[in-house]
């Protein structure tokens, strides 16, 4: 049950991270991670990209306007913000992953998969960088890959034995 | 349609942020935001808390073991990491919201609501800090509140007119 009537309509809709170059990040999150690019919005100095897994295939038959509206009515959306120019700025220092000082705070996003070993074999074949392979360290049932900006993505099994 | 057979099982399960004091953050995310505390796991030096909206009321009838397992089989989960001791460490500097240098990268999480004005009136009554009230700036249809660690939470309407 929703905890209160006032919050009954609430959903954890999206998580926003900044990316240096959408020409690198969009193919990573679509071709490698498997999300769909649902919507993009040029805001002048920056562009927002909204991505999500199309589990039920509903996006295939939607118009772009329907997709633009639908992006706030579900959970599990990833918003990428591209501040124009970072992709070609030689002085751009890159973004913080949030996992070291200064800048510690945000940790990672996580993708659930049926088979972590199999998913990671595919990531390896596709040249994805790993922070932690399943065989590294003590927690053999999970992995951490790195997105093009160095953000950590945890790969977790749908049913975890803890 | 899922983009590839290999990624058909994938879900954007959770987002992890570190928090200084769970005794402050858990009541914020449950009582004010309306999520349920689904699972917690003491890992020795740190404890993980998993929260999510219980939209269909399915958690109410679950055992704790069922909830522990269920937390990786859905989207929209928030994971809070508490490194033990930060809550009482006078030298602890706090976490970065990701929105200023050094440490820029992560931007915010977002909660969809039916009525942004009404949700924000309630947040104000409950003493929540705002980064941007609906009446501030040009984007009147959205707001940003701050969680106890200063992370930004965007409040967005389910159907946005852009």
C-alpha cells in the first residue's frame, strides 16, 4: 500500500547524470545496455536525453509526442545531460563518478540481469571496461562495469542469494 | 521491444547514493517521499538500505526474506549506503550533491507526482528544503527539493507539457 494518500501517485521516475559526449554515451546505453532512447530535448546550452528499457514493446507503436509525454509516467528512466561543447573541449576535466573525494556522494546505477556471468561475457566481447568482474574479490555474484564517463554500473542478478 | 535478445531481461533496478545518517534519511524517504523500506543489510563497516514505492501493495503481505529477494526484480529502487560513523563524526565534510565542482557528475533523482503544486505545498508544511520552488525561475511546472544530505530531487508532473 502507498504509505499515505498524498504520496500514492508518486513514482521514482528518473536518475540524471551528466555525460561528456552523447555520440559515445547514447550508443553505450542503447546498443550495449539495451535501453531505448525515448526522448531528447535541446534546451539551448544543453540537451537532455531520456532512456529506458522498453520491456513491453509499447514504445514501438508510439509517436514521438506520445513518447515525450510517456517518459514521466514510469520508473527506471535514465536522463543524460549533455552540456554542449564538452565533447570537443580539450580542457574539459571529465565528470566525477561520485566514488572518490572530492565529490563522493552518488555511487552507481544498477542493472538487473537474469545471468550475470553471461551478461558480463557479452560486455567483455563488446569491449566494455570493468571496475569489478564477477571473478574479482569476494562478491562473485555481482559485477561493476564503467560507462563512457566512468560512472559505475552494478550488474546484479534478479534473484540474489545473500 | 527489447533491443536485443541478450538484454531482454535487463531492468534499470536501482540508484545508489551515500547518506550521512540513516536515522534522518530513512524517515525522509519514507514519511515525506512515501517510499517503503524494503530491505536493509549490514555489511560490517556499512549498511545498505533499499527503498521503493509499494504501488500495488504487494510488500504488505511479504515476509522479510521475500522482500530481500524482490528488491532486484523491479525498477525504481533507491539504495542508501551508510558508512558507519559519519552520523557522529564532527570532521565529516558531508557528501557532494554532484552539482558543483569539484565533484560534478550526478545531477538528481526525480519523483513523478500527479500535482506538483499540491505536492510542494505538503513538502513545505513538512519543512522540506527547496532548491527551486515551482514559482521560482522560468520552469513553473517543476520543482527541486533537497534531501537531508543535499541531494537534489526533481518533482515532475506525470504529464509534462514541453
